[in-house]
C-alpha cells in the first residue's frame, strides 16, 4: 500500500493534470490508446487528441480523475553541447534534467520507451535539436531529487546537479543518477505531437538495473509516495 506520510506539495506548483509544474505528467500519455508492452498506435493517438476537452468535462474534473492514477517517478536527462566548442567565449554546454511521471515502455523488440514532454519546455526544445537522452528510475530515498527538478522558478540546471552523485552515460553523454533503481540511455526514434505535449519515442541503447535497495518513488494525488 502507499504511505501518506510524505511531504505535501509545498513549493510544487501543479500543472494541468494535477502534477507539479516542471514535471511532464501523464497528460497525453494517460488517455492515449497505448498498450504496454506492444506497438504504439501512432495514428490512433494523433487522430484521437481533440483541440479541447470533450463537452461536459471541466479542467477540474480532468485533473481530479487523472490525479488518481499512480505513477512511477523518473529523472529525464540530456547533455546540451556547447554552442561553439572552438570559441572560448561561446556559452558552454550543460546537463539538463526534468522530473517526469509520463514515462513508459512501448516495445520489447526493438526496445522502445516513451516520455511525454510539455511543448515549449526546455527538455522538449533540447530533444528537438539533438536525439540522445537518458532516464534514471528514482528510488523512494530520492524524493529530494524529484522535487528539486520539479520546482517552479528553479535555479540553473548546472547548480541543480551540483550535489547529486551521477556519471555521464557512455552512449548518450547524459547524466545517470547513482543510487537510482535503474538507468536507461536512449536515442529518439520518433516525435509525435499530442495536444499540448509531444510524445518522444526512444530506442534504448543501454539498460541497467543499478540498485536493488529500497522501493520505487511513486506519485499519487499530488504527493510523492512510497510502496510498502
């Protein structure tokens, strides 16, 4: 069962699906016609997403219903390359991260996963320019990491990573959080517009179950939770 003795929303600001602003929550992915595992029916997704809510469904009703779908929590990361590595005056590249609950497996052969990104978010813009990214499946002891990368008005990503132990993945160059339950490195195969989000399908380049200690971090009804 899920424990309720976890911090409340605190400084988190909720987005349109009842999740913190800064997270890419299960908006499009929650109500799309996707099975796990299986083949993503992209035609069904693009055709079934209307421009607005169905008649009679309010924003509050939509949020309340979807907030009752428990989800695992991951940190999606990528490395932004320098604008001009040969110019010492050019802006330097940096590691970028975002908390997400809209993450799922799509296919076993080939190994594919999906993450839903809010249109115009920094991660959406970055992955539109370069294809490599990674996912760290957070454990129940890493709630502080999830909260840090989900806060509104947060400081720069470079500072957010300062005291978090991680390594750069050999296949993606993206940060892989130490102590996570699992890590995956991915290369984007397809981007699918879906309402106010973009569904990014990635081929898994590496996958490792890095830790067996503790349980997963979950998100339910606007709070981080733990199983047990």
